[in-house]
């Protein structure tokens, strides 16, 4: 029964995948390609877990200390997980003919992030020890952690696609650094609260809203970027094409 309940943790990620698909309703991506990216995103949790265990145990990291909490946030979690999503984006669809628009960068990157979040979410729920704990994890992760994974990856995908199609912006590497920073900042606020003792616990009041701010502000900013990407794609598709005698053509600029 616990396993069946844990599988309900797939619902937030699946729902967000559906929402992102609606965002790309004008020129939707191939269904199997989207599924493939989500599957690879989920499978990427395996090398992430291995890398995180190797880093934390190999270096003797103690997450109960401030230094350990920051290392876990930005290095063990931030770098490994966002690099995994970037690898999925690059290896699974970067050269795919369906990746032909700016908005596609956001669509495919968020799909990789949500595939990752789906598997991770079920894992956290399986680890819960009581129904109250299960319910708390389900609600908090559905509201913040799962959307967060999509948002971090979405920024990376947007900048990768913008560099690819317009030659502007920080590109895949710069987008990856932005994703790592956002992910690390979200985790750092949560993990640091666990290290505070005595009067220092009052600092938790400052840290507590940070994850919410990262996700909410990130969502609205990414939505703006998605609209900007869609507008640029619409303009590109609306340009008239002149057909030359030998079957050649060019786009009026």
C-alpha cells in the first residue's frame, strides 16, 4: 500500500508536463520525443545518486554543518542534477530535427527536469515514515520542489535555444550555471535551516521564504521568456519564402 501511495507522487510532474505541452500547442513536439526526454530525465537520477554519494562520503561532507549544507546544496545537488538535465537535453534532442524553435528549448528542458523530478519525488515518498510525514512531503514537493526542477531546467533550455537560433545570450553553459545557482539557492535555504542552533534559529525566518521566492519569481520570469520565445518563433514562421528556379529559396529578412 505504501508503494502504491508513493506512486501518486508522479501526479505533480505529469500534470506539469501536460501544462508545458499546452504552452507549445501551436507547433507541438513529437509525442515519442517528449516521452523519450522524460524517460532519460528519470533515468538520470541514477548517476546523480552515485555521484552525490561519492562526493559526500568521499569528502566526508556533513550536511549538519553550514559548510556541508552549502556544499550539498550547490555541488552535490545543484551541479550533479542540473548537469544531468543538460546532458539529457544535449544527447537526446539537441540534434533532433524536431528541435527547430526557440520555445523547444524550454519545452524539452522542462520535460527532462520533470522526468527527473517524477522519479525523485516517488523516492522521497517511499522514504517517508508516517502518513503525516508522507502528506507533508507530498504537498510541499508538489508545490515547490517539482515545479522548481522544471523552472531551473527551463532557464537552461531557453538560453541554449536562444544562442542556437539567434546567436545571443549565455547559451547552454550559461543557462546551466543559472540553473545551478537557482537550484543551489533553493536547497541552501532549506539545508541551512537544519544547521542552526540556539538563538541562530531566528535566522530561519529569513531563510524560510527563499525557496518560495525562487520558485514563484522563477515561474513568472520563465513564463515571460516562453512568451518572448514563442513570439520570435511566430515571426520566423511568418516570413515569406521566395522560391528560386532551381528549387532554392531564402527567407526575407
